[in-house]
C-alpha cells in the first residue's frame, strides 16, 4: 500500500536525517528526542518565518497563536489547507 507523499513544507525529518540519527551512537530514547528536536527546529523556522521574526525572538504566545491558527485552518478548510498534516 502506498502512503501519500508529504509536501516538502510538512516533511519534518528527511530519510537522510533519519538515517543519520539511526547511525548515531544513541539509545532509543535519545534517538527519539533527537528526531523530535530536529523536527521542532524545522517547525520553529516556519513559525518564525510566518511571524516575520527570528527563531530566537519567538515568544511562547506567538507559537501558541500559530498552532491555534493552523488548527482553525484545518477545521474550517480541511487538513490539506493546514500546514500540519495530522
């Protein structure tokens, strides 16, 4: 069964990055946290870009507002219109 391919903007961990994490001398929990951190960095870049600020200048409220906005788009326009596809 073929899974739908993700658009580049929603692919948070490439196959190459995943392979690099797998090859690292880390425990399973450390690999999970590494994948989560890489994915979070990419998402924060997107949020910062849409907010017209640097990642370092993002506030907790801006991050929360971004998630609220994306969630509203998903509810009102469907999953394909939102940035996060889950």
